[in-house]
């Protein structure tokens, strides 16, 4: 039986990109789009609704937005996470969800590092951070990652089984670490990465944003690495 595909997009002032991004989402693949807004003061919400997305007010925090979108999704859904800046190609959603839909994988994540990158789409520090985090996780869990790309797919049941705690920029790393620690089946696939459609990155767009996100990512890594096991296994979450 085909599981519903829900696309979750955290947003904060993405009016320049959200309309074209949602217009490019393959509706024959995606059953529902949930835009989890963190308090936009521009036209992001209106444009998302006009494009047919369900919009929820998630409050501040990248991880919190992802969590709130997941809570609003059907219980048997496959969750796809994508940023709202237009850097990711929605045409790759089918490739992310197919292995999970077929029962061959539990977690599929895009790698911008091994994919084709548009010049200027990623800074050297972003590439280096993804590779460094991947090496550290390989040493801990023997799982190979090359990126902390936000473009990823996981079953909603598996996600909630991970007992996610990080509500800010460490969400992506926490998910990857807990997926690996729980010995879930992981597949990393190359994905293209483009320059953001418009606006300014909340992370890479300023030194302050980069330092703030970096500190949360490091703190998340240290916390999760010290934990012996997740509070609830994905298998228990299904029961």
C-alpha cells in the first residue's frame, strides 16, 4: 500500500522563493505540503497558501518547525524535509522517497557535496562542516555521511521513534546521529544544489548566524554522542 508523502518546509521570510518552489513540487508524488512558518513578516504565508500549501504557525526554531509539521502529518506518512529558499530541486523528491516506499531503506538523505553544486550555492565552511560531521559520525556509528543536507526523507513513525529534542539548528545533525545509532537503514544520494532564489540565509548570510548555528550543531553533537540510546526506539514507536 502506498504511503502518503508529506513535504515539510520550515520558513521565515521566504517570499522571494516560496511561490516558485511550491510551484515546482511534483504533485503526482507529494500528497500534502506543510509550510511551518516561524513568524514571517513578509508575504511568505499568503504566497504559500495561494500555492495550495497547508500553513501552520510553528514558532521560532528550525527544529521546532520540522517537528510541528511532522505532528500535523498523517500517521503513516513519509516525511520529506526541504528548506524554503529554493536551493533544493523538488524534482529529487521522488528519488528520496522511493527507497522508503519500497521498504528498502528507512532514511534517505541528499548530499550536496557529492551532487552538482551551482557556483556560490555553498560556502567552503558549509562543505567542510558536512564532511567533518560525517567523519565524526562514521567514527561513532560506522555510517557514512558526507553532508548535513536538510533535504531528506524518513517515515513519520521512525522519526518520532528517535525522540528528537533539538529545536534549533542542530535538528538535522541529531536526526542523522540517532538514525545511525538506532542502526536504521541509511541511503545517501547526490542531489543538485542551487543558489537561493532570494533573500538572505539565516545561517550563512552573516557571521553571527554562522556562529550561532555552529555552536548549536557542536552542542548537539556532544549531547547525542554522550547518550547511550534513544528514549524510544522506532520499533517501539510502531506499536
